[in-house]
C-alpha cells in the first residue's frame, strides 16, 4: 500500500468535534493486519455516523372524502353483500300503520326532506399499524378528568389501538361550509392542516356530534364526540366494525344486558348501526348507482322509544304508537315521477325506491345523510313529503 504524505487523511464530525488525522509515510509500507483492520473498521463507523438516517416509510395513504375514491373503493368490500341494508325492499309489505305513521310525521310542519352535509370520512390504504393510536373512551367527553372507560364501554370487543391519520376529518359543519342565513350551504372544501387541527381539538367550531370515520381494507372505525389533545385522542364512543362480517353478527353485549327487545347497545350512531355504508357518497353518484339503504335522521322527539332490526338501540322521546322506530325503513313510492330531477337526484331517488331510507339517528327535521362534496340537490327533494313515501315491514 502506498501513502502520500501530501494528503491529509482526515475525517471531521462537527457535532462531536472529532478530528482524526492519519498521515503516513510516503514510502511503501506493509502495515500489520491488525492495524489495517482497525483503520477500516474506524472508517466504516465514521461513514455510518455521518450518513443521515432516512425516516421510516409512512406505509399508508389517507384519502379524504374529497378525493376521487372510485378506484380505491373497488378493492374494499364494506360488509357482506347479503346484509339487510343491501337488499332491495321493493317487494316488502306495507306496514299496517303506514298511513297513520306518515300522517304523524307530516303533521309536523318542520319536516322537510333535506340533505345533511355533515358526515365525513377518511379511507386509508396500506400499513395502518404505523398510525395506530390508543383511543381513550369516556362517558362524558367534556369531563376529561372524570373516570376513563375502556373500549368495552362501547360494547365493542376490540380494545387495541385504532388508526387515526393526521388529516382525520371531523364532523364540524363550519369547517366545510359557508353557512348563510338563508339559501343553500356552500361547500368550501377541506380546511388547511393548521385549521383542521384546531377543529380536531375543538378549539374552534361547534361541538355537535363530532363524528369521524376511518375506512381500511378490513375494518371500519367510527367515532362519536372525538377530540384531539396533542398526540392523544378522546372519544365518547369508538367502534371497530369487521368488514367481513355482517354488523348484526358481531355486536358484543354484556351478560346483564342481553340482546333482546328491551335492551341494546348503540354504536357511533343512536340506532347501533354503522354510518359509512349508509351515506350518500360522491363516488357512488359518479358511478350512477347507489346500492344500499340511505341513512336518515328525524327529530328526536318524533322517534319512538323503540328500535327494530337491523337497529339494536333507541334514543327516542315519543310515546306515540305512530312514531317511527330506530331502524324503520321508508320507501319512495314507485309511481313518484323523478324524470325532472337532476342526474344526481335521479340516482338518489332510484335508491330510495329500491332500498329506502333507514332511521339511524335523531336530528333536526328529516334529512338524508351524504358527504359534504355531494352536490346541493335541495331543488330535487324539497317538494317531496311523506305522502310520497311508504313505511314497510322490516324483513
């Protein structure tokens, strides 16, 4: 080996102020093997020390409802195809109290068929374990110092971490809309990351139900009254649905409150149903077909203190024998003319005739639930009332 004494064999590390000099004779030398071995080892360690460490790959992509999810959702089967909310109700029998129930609802002048632009969601592809977070589930979300319940409080057998991406969309109307005193709401898109974080924390915006939804290839995670506190998340309810099993086959009940006609448990929704599969989503409208029942809300004081399958919980206030129950199905009559509706309106109307609406939660007036980026279609449905619908017997 030949070394030139005009060259300074130096390695410097500014952080630790290492200054190693290796000046060797210009003569031909034959160093001992041990010295060569140590020198090579030192050089390797020094090079490794100075090479920046690459951060680990994120391993997942989190799409918001604002994304084009047509191709993404083709690879995700949300519950088995024989789930009752995916079945046509065109041939289901009329409820024996159909006329009285519709008159009861129609009597309330505040009842209008409007679209609810509140439910929002994220679809996650890839390694969700890299974003898993432990959710602290509380009975009273605003009383953070109060007793903390485990996920069993939600009657959900899963107690492990749940994926919550940093861009998690939370149901806060003000975050996604300009809301004038009159006229339709104007969708303004998803807030900037800084503003979105403030909505996640609840430092700005109203509280409302604060639903949040995360869809993965295997599981559906739904939250109610969710808040971010630094790197921690708190939720009033946190439910994990296995997408390979029908919802009614995976609910967990405690021994002292078995599943029967008296007691049941809610999910992130009052009826105990999953939210995401029952929403009107833009990629469905773009495809020209909605293949499921549509989630709807009715004023809480007009809903009976009862529920009917596939619902398993009630939060109603009405004792009227004509009040609809949680899980009730309402079908748009077959002879209703939808030819003058917009293209998107006709897609929804066809679904209402085939799959109907299902009462899932209490709210203000009667509203079909859709994602914020679904076009404003008040003109298509404003003229409809309960005389255009019929209540059917759940099979």
